[in-house]
């Protein structure tokens, strides 16, 4: 999570995904991020043209139980943007 603290967008995506999936290498965060916070982190990283951020945004829009409502059009758009960043 250090890379996120110093402003690296990919590090923030990884931090949000770690909290979302509950998979920690060391100790669990004191205050887990909300689903809204995780989505906003992914969205921000995608807006900053980070491949992994766009992939995670697409994943969130494909889900039926996530923070955002399922929207396959937005999922496809986020995936397409990710492909241009590869």
C-alpha cells in the first residue's frame, strides 16, 4: 500500500483490490475501505490511464452485486480503454 501512499495509480488499484478481496500479506488494514471507495479508486486509476484500473472498472460493471449497477456497455467501454493502454 506504500506505492499508493506515494501516488502511484497502479499501487492504489492493488491496494483497493487487496482490501476488496481480503488478501493481506502482513496485517489487515485498521479500517477496511468501502465498496464505494474501492470503485472510486479503480475509476480514478482508469481516468489516469492505468490499464489495471480500467480492467477493474470493467469488472465492477460486469458484477451484479457490486457498488455500481451492472452496465455491460460501461464494462465494454472500460475494457476497450484498457486495451488501448496495454
